[in-house]
């Protein structure tokens, strides 16, 4: 009887051992099957996304920059320049006066024939005003750091006191020399 019990145990061990080996192969095969299904799904999804993007962007141009409304675009106005004013020479109002030599260009709205004609007709008045204006200034007031203020004052006074039917838009100094004694 002992022999028959041993045979039963050995047959259970053989059957159990061979079943475990076959189960390991089946598990590995199942994992590989799911990995291949996952890779195939990823390839399919990527292909669909690429095709849909190509179809969607077929007629559209790529937007590399955002269009800006004209309302937000700041462009400087282009002027015509009157440069025929004579060079102005005068002295400052300092205790020891310095010599001032200035050449002025007057900017007005582009293609404004009225402004051009009025500036030309009042050229002598503008030159006299510039001579008076610079003779009332000191050397400190004529420094490079004050040029913007000077230009604005000249523009405003010419528009208010000399010109009647047109307005100048800008004043530029083509030369501004202050020579101290």
C-alpha cells in the first residue's frame, strides 16, 4: 500500500509541475498580447490625430503672430519740413552773455499747402520771434536736456501768436550752438 500512495503523490507532482510550466508560458504570452494591443492602439490614435490635423489645417494659414488692430498700432505721423528759415544769431540774458546760433526746421502736416504758404508768408515774423525767444533764455535753459521743452514752447507760441489758419506740428533744431565768452 505504501507503494500505491507513493505513485499517487508522484503522479500529482508531475501533473502539477507540468501545469505550472504551461501556465508560465500562457502568462507571458498574455502580457505580450496586451502590450502589442497597446502599441497598436497608440499608433492608431497618433495616425488619426495627424490626419485630422492635416484636414483641419488644409485651408488655414499658420498664425505665427497675432494681428493687431489699427487702433493699437502707434505710428508716427510723417511731416513736411520747412527748412528755409534763416539762421538766428543772438545773445543770452546771462550777466556775461553767451552767443546762440540756431537753425530751426518747422514740421507741418504732410501735403498741407495752406501751412506751407502761411509759414512762407510769415517767415520774417517767425525769425524775429526766434531771436527774441532765445535772447530771453540763459545758458542753463539752453542745455541739451531742455531741448524738448524748448521745442514745445516754440511750437506752441508760433501756433498761438504768429500763425492763424494753420498749425505746425513739430520743431526740430538742425543746429543749436551756445558759445560762452
